[in-house]
C-alpha cells in the first residue's frame, strides 16, 4: 500500500472514530435526558396541584373580633385577638410605681398568652362612666388639678388639661414604662393611640367648659411618645391626622356600621380635612389606601343594635367593612349569642387577610439531587398581614416521620389582596421519598415560636401545619 492509500485509510478510520464518539455522546445524552424526565415520573415524585380558596372559619391570628380580655369565657368562640384598655389610674396608682400585676390579673394576660392570642391596647386618661370619677391617678391630680369634672351626655368623668407641662412629662414616663412592658414580646400587636380626649379618641365634648384638646405641636409630642415607646406593635389613630400619616400609623373607627359616621371617616382618608377646636387645627392627611401599609381597626357602633347591624342592615354593614378594609373589630363585637345572627360570620369573613396557596409545582432535578418546590401565594382578604411571620416547610416520609425542614423565602406582608407572590424552595432528594412523602407548610408565631396559622384552603390542618401535598409512593 502506497503512502496515498495509507493516508486515505487513516482519514476514513478517523472519520469512523469520530462518528462512533458522536453516537456515544448522543446516546449518553439521550439516556441522561431520559433519566432527567423519566425518573421523576417513573417514581411519580414530581407533580402539580391547584387549590381552591376556602372561606370557612380558618384560624387567622392577628385579625377578627377582639373581645374584652377580662372575659375568659370568650375563648369558647376562639377569638384570635383580645382588647385591653388601661387607665392611667390603674397603671400608675403611685408616682413611679407601675401595677404590672394588676394589669395582668385584670386582663388575664398569662392565660391569653398561653392560648396563643394577641392583644389590642389603648391607654386612657378619661373614660366617661355612670358615676363621678377620675381616670388619672390621684397623685397626678394633686400636682395638676387644672382639668374639669363633667356630667354630660357622654357620662361622668374628669377631663384633664393635656397641655399642662407636668401632665405631659408624667405621661411620657408612664407611657415609656407601659411600652417597655409591652415590648418584652409580641403579645401586644396593636396599640390605639389613646391618652387624649374622651375614651382616648382625641376629641373633647365642646360645650361643657372643659379644657380643649392641646395645640397641634403638643399633639405631635403625644404621638411621638407612642412611637418612641412601642417597638413591636402597630400604632393606630382615631382619625387620619397628619401625624398618623407621616408616622406610618393606621386608623381605627369606633363607629363601624354607622353609615353616616363611617362615610365621613372614609372621606377624611380620601380627601383630608381638619379637626378644628378653640382656635386650633389638627390637619387630616389624605391616605386613601392606608390599609396597604398600616392596619385599620375599630369597633361596632353602640348606636345601632347588633341584631340590626348583622341582621336587617347586614348588606350596609358588609359594604362599610369592605370599604374600610378593617383587620379587627372590638371590643364592641358580637357576643356568643349574637354570633348566631345571620351576619356575624359574614362580617368576620370581611376582616383582615385570608392567605392561601393557589398552586403547587414540585419537580425533581435528578442530577442536582433536589426537589424544587414552587408555591403561588394569594390573599382573598380585605387587607395584608402586617407582621412578617416566618414560614416553614416540613417534609415527612410515608411513615409520617419528619425527614427535612427549612424556612420558605417569602414575605407574607407583601401578599396583597388580589395579587400573587411565588416562592421557590429546594428539598434535598432522599431515596426514601420514592416510598411516599408529604409536604407541610407552617407559619410561626414569633411569640410562641409555634405553628399558628391555618391557610384558607380545604386541606388537612393539624397542630398548626397545613398539609399541602402527598405522594403515595411507587
């Protein structure tokens, strides 16, 4: 064989070698691709599931009816919130001595904490009643004494002079102590700015010769004391005063269900305005969608019987709740017997968030050795969840033994009504999962560090865990 024939044969041999190598590469790739797609489905490990929203009585912490904390019998109705108002006279009976034991005992605070509940708080200096009395401490009255006793259509009580410098500084110390106590954990979740005016609602009966509300600069100082004192709670004001808007506070409506009063309250949020008194003005600031970033609370009006609010006037009540985007109502809320009214549960459904997962997609990435779990979060409620509670994922084998757990990277405060948020998690592949596995989702309450929230889905729910997916095994 001459040199040319030898060269040609070598070239043919090289081409054959390359073709063989290419075929081997394609075969390996085909096998790998087949494994990539086939293995998950051979074993059924990957899957997808869609869910429907369930508007049943889901356990939704931090929202709903807030009943007076002194009445532990309301636990039978499983409220997620309780309402606590404390007068200055109760909190500081002696100057510089704060009655924590009395506050806890009167309001059963250890009991509610043990049951995983949270509280709405209001600090009050003037609560009208049926008998002549004061809601500030006697020692403070002795140091100031420039307020006025009254007996009017609101009731009987004592209205302090809120711009008295001694009163203001004593208030700063009392509120700082109360805030320090409340900030030990997250039990006190909402604080309604009280202190000023009747019931702490920042208005004074205008025609009885009572000391007026202080000027706007002093009102700013009171609001600042609240911001400085309460570090864990969300703050709310009775009206959308400028200090509420600029301080990122929410609002509360103590006339919920009253059409005229609520319409006026909503108009303040849409258009602003002002509260005028004794030559002073406190501006309102337009914050039409304040509920996007700060909570809205309040209580049902006492001027309309509950059987009308939740009976003959139900559609009006529901419409006002929807327009208001309220998260909680209390302490004026349906009693245990009134919960049998046709609208009691319907009104409850209009409060706060209703979080759920509309779609689950789980895919195994074989060569990476992981499941990738994608969840689509939605909120069919009236408002967001305002607290960034952590989300955990648990994976159990077919015997129910916990094999893996990890946090889910999702901020539930960003799941706004009508919007979707997608979270992605990776689960290390374990060959035992071929025999079956279950995925559970839990939202943890930072106060108890336990699972605490039922998603609005008709799925198994036990001990705070929502079981969203089960593979029965190959």
